């Protein structure tokens, strides 16, 4: 039987309700990021660069755009005869079928898919994080440690540690304890939601977990604690680099602002680690005679006549005369008229901001203003502006 | 409507773009910030739902092969139809004429699942609706349709254009080969519509007589015998035949109206994908009236210029009235004016590169 060294399962079913209106019509991994990407491009590109040729994308909530976007995977070089990318929504088999009840259950329901490739190891990743990671280094570590499950961890500031799943390890990086969002963290090693399992081991835990009626069928809450209880060999793999959860409007905005630093920690322009994205094929962007553009990222198809300061503009955005965009994120196909002021805001795709409209609050402690997909904002239409 | 074969004929190209065409053919010369000239013809074909495209290169086509690849960017990597690149079989025959190369690949035409052939050169920057021309061709029951455009560009010294004489019924009555075009002349765009069977017939007959020039031996020589119609193209099409006209044609795109008319959702101009990140602007960047492609990093001043993908303009550098192709680097304090810099050119710190009377061409990967 043909077999593979490893395959990846990408959890992309999350609703991302903390992203408010940004995810009213699409799944969280499909949310645009960095002007020309979607969040899912980052883990998929990581797979390409790590030499993974088989990725199952587990979808559930608002799957259509994601299905279409991932397509046959050719953008990420994941179009192959045996493997490649497969979008895996919940399905019905002869023994029934149901919605994915949790992260572990989603993988459980696709045991047949994974078995087809008979992999030695299975990498579990999610579609909610912005990071560049060579998973093959983690695999080498996993093999070297003869680990049954390896969990990627990153050091977080101590004061934030209680927001994460925290690993307590011994000197040999063996995980001895896992605390989900501990009130008094014993370490600051947070789980990144990147797990590498020996497939035979994981398979049996998934089957046992499915029988447990009290389980939430979640990797962090059930599978990992159960394995620790059974004294399996779990190791922490230290990741150094930029890693950001973009699960809230504030964190999504912050991650964009991070890109605008003079020497950003997270670089999109690394020629050895290109982030692949489905390309919309627009002409180069045009900067007009009176335009001013500083410390910003701009994409193809934009037409800029006003001022853009410290902002990220996705493709096909028009900024009219005498308008100012400051500390903001403008998603694709947004049309901004003349004399508009936008500050500390995220404007979602396909919005029309009419002449003279004012959006956002310049106060650094104010919440980021979000304008949902496809809205039209006029100069008098202040009510539509939602601070969340 | 039957199947159409789109034929891109590069055999008659002359290398008149100086250093830009020393290592590549004209069709592969970069244009408009992220395109190659051939992208416009390729896109015109796919926008007309033509899914079988054959490219006939003559020489220096490595860059072209790299650019077109399997044709997947144009959705031409398919089982039915697709992209075919049909180079010369005997290199010494390349000077004999385009019909020689067509004849060498006769079996391709015989096998091709198409009843009509549209022939175009590979360097026309235009939006041309081939379905409209096909409809014209069929309505007029033409044997051959010749597409022409009125000439109103500046003086051309080189003898490279052919003038069509068209009567009031739209019949092409004569073709003056290698003519110095005067204002208002009908200039052949070397774009033709012809049925596949007639095309094959003409290729065979001409080969039997050792005549190998399509325009002269197949079209002009048969004007008295065949129904040859002229299709008057009235859209935008800058004639590119020199460094000056190449520079000016690029600069025409520094205009929002031109941009909107050339590039729209309904008519995308497709090129090879490079996966470049967004363009980055620094604190001190100062950019006016310019076209900037993705992957650029701009810390200095850019005016009236076109920057291709991945160009870097460092602090204190100035770029004016110039075209900087892919991955050019303009270092701190350098001054670049009226220049066409080929790919990967580097202008080092505080150096000056200025074109005086005509644009200064800097060849690929040169360091100044």
C-alpha cells in the first residue's frame, strides 16, 4: 500500500464570530489579510515550503468561497495525482454523518481520508494564524525525540499567558502538564495550535474520544490531556518568529499595523518564503499627481488620488481627491470618494464610502471601527459606523 | 460558431528595440509595469473564448517560453485546445519567411480542431474584439479579412509598415509593402482572419512555388482572385517600432482613463503570476503620477514613471520619466531620468543615469 511520510489536516471550519461582520459571509480562514492574501494562504504556503504534498482542508461554516478559493490547489503547488489538496466538508456515509462537533471530531470523521495515504505522521494546523513556519524542522525534531505527539509552542509575555493553552515541560522538553488558559500559569510556553501526531497513536485516541459522551472532542481540551494522562511521549517544539492569532477585529488590525513597521518582524517580501495567493490579475496601481503615500502597503488595481498614511490597501481600491486614510486597513474593491476621512478602521470588501464621509476614531484607546462587507457610507450616515 | 485557432506570428519580427531585444524577441519585451507585450494578444484571444493558441517564434524565444509556460495563466493548459509553441525546425530556414515555418508545421494545422484561423503579431498593445472581426468576416463572406488602422503617429523612417488600399465597399484592392506611412494611411496590423482550409491550401501552393511570405505571396498575390476585406480597427493601438515609440506607448498608461479602458473586470489582461507581496512605501516616499507594480519598495521620489515588479527605490533616490523593469534597484541618492532600464539593473549610490535627446536604454543586469 502506498504511504506517505506525513500529511496535514487544516482546520478551517471555524466561524470566527469574534471577527464580527467580517465573517458574516465567509469563514475565518477566508478573511482577507495583508492586502492580497487570505488568512488560509499562510498555513497553505507553509505546507508548500515544508514539502507537504497532501493537505485536507476541513470546512464547515460558509464553505463556498473557501472551496472556490482553494480549488485544486495549484496556486500552492498542491495539485498532484496522489494527494494534493482536498476540501473536506462533513459528509454522510453508510453509518450516518453529522456536523463536526469539535476539532478532534472533524479529524475523526475523516479517518478514511487519512488512511488512504497511510501516513506515518499527521500534522494538525488551523486557519486562524499569521506566521511562517517550516514544519519539516518540527518533523525532524518529532522523529529525533521519538515523540508520539509534538506541540509547537511559542514564548508569550507572562501577563498574557493565561489567555493561551500553556505547556509545562521538563528539561528535556517533554510535556508534563497542559493547562488550558490557566489563572496562574507555571510557564509562558503557549500552544500555537500546531500539532504533529504519530498517526497510529492519534487514530486510536480519536476513536476512544468519539465513544466518550462527556468529551468536547477538542484537541486542546480532550485529546492532549488524555494522552498526557496515559503518559505518552509528548514534546514541545520551540518556534521562534512571528506568530499572531488574528481572531478578533483588534488583533487583525494590529497584525496589519505590524506589517507597516520600518523593519517588520513579519516580512511578506522574503524571496525564499513567498506567500502564495490566488491572484486577481489587476494592472499595477496608479498614484495620481496630487497623491501622498507614506509608510503603507498598496496593491494592484488601486487608484490613489488622496493621502494614504500608515495603512494597508488591498487590490482594486480607489481613494479620491483630498481624502485621507490613516492607520487603517482597506479590503478589496472598496471605492472611497473625495474629501473622506478614515482613521483607525477596517473597511471590508466592496464598500462604497461616499464623498465627505468620516469614519473612525483617532483616539488610540478607542476601539477599531469596522465597516462590514458591501456597505455604502454617506457623509450624513454616521449611524452605520459601528464601534465594536 | 465554429472553433477558432489563434495564431501568434513572431516570424516577421525585427529586433528594433535595441538592448531590450538583444536577448529576447519583441513579443517578450516587458510593458506597462507587469506585462510582456504578448500578454495583450494572448488576452485578446482568451477574451474571445479562443482556447487553441499556436505561437510561432523565430529566434531568441527562451524568455518567451519561460513566460508562457504551459499556458496555465491564460487557462490554456487543457485537454481540448491549449497552447502550442511551434519553433523553426531548421534554423537556417528562419529567414525564408513565415510561410516556410507554417509549412513545416503543416500537420499541426491539419490536425487542429478549428475551422478558422486568426493571425496576429505578438507585440500589439490593444484591446481588439476578435468576435466582432469574426462576425464581420462571416457577414461579408470574406476569404481573408485584413485588419488595418489609420496611422496618425509620428514619422517612421524604417520601412516596416504595409499600407492597405481599401475601396468604399471595404474591399482590399492593393497592398503597398514596406511603405513610409503618411498621416491617415490605412496600415495593416498584420492581423488576418482566414478559414483553415484556405490557409492550408495557400501554404501548400506557396510552398510548391517556393514563395514564403504570407502577406505578399498569400494575400497580396491573390487580391484579384479572393474576396479580401478590410476591417477598420478604430481602438487605441500605439505603434511600437523604436525606443521612443516604446517609451511613449508605456507613458500613455500614466492616465487613469487609459488604465480604466484597458483593464477592467470584463476584459482582464492576463500575465504570468509572480506572487509578489504588496508594494511598500516608506516614511519619506514621494510618488506622483506613476504606475507601481507589486513587490516594489519605495523610499525615495518617483515621478511620471513606471516601476515593474520588485523594483527598489532607496532613500534620497529620484526616478523621473522612466521605465524601470523587474527587480531594478535605484540606490541612495541616485538620479534616474528619461531612462528605460531592463530587468535587474542597479544604479549605485549617487550615480546619475539621464537620457538626453532620447530615452537612455540600460541593458539587462547592468550596474552603473
